[in-house]
């Protein structure tokens, strides 16, 4: 236990790979991402979250935060699936993208 009396909880780290063009030009298909869980959501952040009703994960930009829920939007919304289609998602199940791996290193 740390000296200040509170236990420290490490946020889990997870690797993702962008699967489509819905976040271009910010992210490209095939690009790697590293995400951390356990951080508050803020509008403008890029986050990975499970897509409701499926076993897929999506990578999107936070467009709105209300309590413990957030709406996710695509930078390239044409032919993209985001909160306009599946609604809000829980912040607690999402990962904040902290590192973008350039395509040339993938």
C-alpha cells in the first residue's frame, strides 16, 4: 500500500488496430493504437469502445459526455457507424488512445 494510505490501481493497457476509413484523416486503416482504461472522457478525445449489440470494437472521437455515458462520432462520417446508429456508450468500458503507431512501423 502506498505511503498516503490509498491503494493504487493500474489502468489496463490494450492494443487496437484501425479497421476502416471512418476516422481519416486522423487515423488510417491498418494503423496501430495503444489505449488505457480508467480515465475520464472529454470531448475531442479519441477512444476505443465496444460497439453495442456486437462483439466489435470501434475507434471514434468523443462528441458529448453526459454523466458516465458518451457519444462517439466519426471524423469521416460518410458510410461510418457511430453513436448516431448505436447511441451512447459507457465511459467505463472505453480506452483512451494514448499512442498512435505510424503505418510505416506496422
